[in-house]
């Protein structure tokens, strides 16, 4: 039983790392210039039955428009087992110095059903926090990812505004809450 749990945890960590590497290397091509230091966005997930609950902390205000406008985050759940074969070649291309076709990659992720829930856009509270849930997910290994304060005009990406967290839904329907394993 211990070996099975260890193997499952290892698979989750590998798949989450692969999804993170592929997503950040392919879907988010440009790196933003640093303005002033701020704590990175932190995404925490817990699983209860067939529901993934999440909390996003350290969401900064929108500095690019007006400093008092609250920031927002876009959060989605990706099925790791479906996404891994799609993201792996793109990650290898990026490591090799070739740029993959990001739009084709995103279309394939959606067409192949790798997006299990979301994307959900939410505005942060006055404390810079966002909470939410993705209910009624089937059993599976997922990566919950969030990116905050996207600037669609410049296309810049700030890694401090992106986070990902693995989650395993085993659908116990018991109502018990267990934290997702960390990569």
C-alpha cells in the first residue's frame, strides 16, 4: 500500500512539473520586465470529494492601468494525463530553442479535452486574495493553474504572477478534505 501511494505521488509530481514546464514555456512566451519587488502569487488547492477548492494569495493591484484597481486572476483545471502528450513536444521544442505555435497548442488542448474546468476570471478582494471551487470533477490527476493581471496588449508575462498546483480527485464523496501533494 505504501509503495502504491509513493508511486501515485511520484506520478502526480512528474505530470505537474511537465504541465508547468510546458505551459510556461509555450503559452507564455515573453517575460515581463521587473517593476518593483512584490511577493509572488501563491495558489493553494485542497480536494474534497469531487471538488477542488483553491485560494490565490498575493494578487497585486493593476499597476499597468491605475494602481487602485484590484487585480484579477484567470484560473483553470487541466487534466494532466490528457495534456502531457500535447505539452511534452512543445516543451522539448522550447528547450531546443525552437518556438512552438502557441495558438495551435492551445487549440489542441481544448480540442483534446485537456481543459477539465474553467477558465474562470475573478477579481481579488481588498486583501489581494481570491477563493473558489471547481465542483463535480471526475476522478483524475489535475493541475490547477492561475495567471494574474494578464496584459493582452503587450503580451508580457511576469512569472511572479503565475502559479500551478497539482490535485488528485479520487471522489471519495466522504466530505473529507486533503491537501494536494506538492511538487
